[in-house]
C-alpha cells in the first residue's frame, strides 16, 4: 500500500511528513454528498443525536426511527441524523437507496470517504463538522452506535437539564483510562507506533455512546484539523480532549452502559445507554418501555 505524502511538519501528535496507510487521511476536503443544511434553520434544538452505522444497514435505521430515534416523542427539540460514508459493496444500488431514504426521512448525512470500520473516526468528525457548520444553535450532541438502547428522557431531564444553563467543556460517558494501543497487527484494533507513538491513551469516553456540549463539538472539530487522526474513534476523541486540556466529565455511576443489561422497565428508566439492543428485540423492549414509562418503580 502506497504511503501518501503530507505537507504537515512532524511534531509528536501533529501530522507526520508521510501518511501511514492505517491513518485516515485528515484533514482532507471531504465533500457532503447527502446533506440537510437547513435542518436546524430557525430552530434551537436542545439535542442532536448522531447515529453511527453502516451505510447499507437500512433496517437498523428504520428500527431506530420507530423507537428511541422517534424525535416526535420528546418534550424538547431533538434532531436525529445518521452518519454514513460511501458504500463499497453494490455501490450504485446502495447509493441510490440512501438518496431515496434521505428524501423520505431527511436524516442521512454522507461524505465521500469509504464506509469502513477504520473510518469510524471520519464519521464522527463529519458529524461534529455538520453540527459546527449547520446546527451550531443546539445545546448538546449525543454520539451513539446503532446497536444501543437510548433513554432520551433520562438523558435530557436527569443528566442535562433543559432548565439549567448549557454546560461548557462538557463530555461524558463511560470513561476509559490507563489503556494503550494494541501493537500486534493480528488485533482488530491494531495501531502501529507510526500512527500513534505514545504507550497510553489519554482518558476518553467509550465509543458506543457519549454526550458533549455544543462548544466541545466545535472545539474537537477544530483541534482535529491540526493533530494526527487515528482509526480508534473514541481514543482519538480523548487525544483531542488532551490537546485541549479538558478532561472528560465523570457521569453518575451506572447511567452509561457499554455492555448489555437484561431488560426490566425499572432498570432501564434509570440509565442513558445500554449496549447490544437492535432489531426486533429493540422494538419489543422499546414498546414495553414506552408503554410503562410512567409506571412507578
């Protein structure tokens, strides 16, 4: 694989003179192929939910729209966007379906990088770019994977509190600390020293679901233009926080869950996220959860 030349100077975490093939090219003039630039026009949303998934996974997007992503359910203004890249399999057919889906629902955001696991960082940065350029009036941003249960009411009213001033320098989720890059090329999360030279990552919020204030979305997007991007999306967000000298905020214990919890309505009423809920199971859980949301526990 050919190494692409860079014109940036070498300076530890700033861009090297040469682009390693495992480091996503960034900053790069990626173009919005599908966009809804007026989605926040004449609005002041309280929350933007950025959902990460594969571009061909139409089914999971429909499931989310029918469950926690149904923004009409909530008593604050919520914006839902799905972040995707370019399809690599059946590209013409998938792209056509994406464009049809976008016309129907108005919630697809796409740039012209390949939709791959190693480009997850680019997806999140695309979302932060979109918020910065097209929805700066929001108060908070939630980044979440498409196999999650999300309790928007608890997030909004028990953690963020619309009646309080918008927090600044705020980013919270499951905080991961004292970990480092895996150096064996046999690991899915392999990161060579040429991509990230340090032995440990700064503390970061685990990738499946975290929330940040809009000022942090802008700050992370801006600092990402001048430091080296790595494919580990959540660790890269921590690197950005480190460069900004802003630590992640520790949340109340147990409300963000990067693992699966068995469902009970009383348990799920007191959390923001739970991992590994999708498809029919998510629909069934959500139907029961929403029907019983006013039940006393």
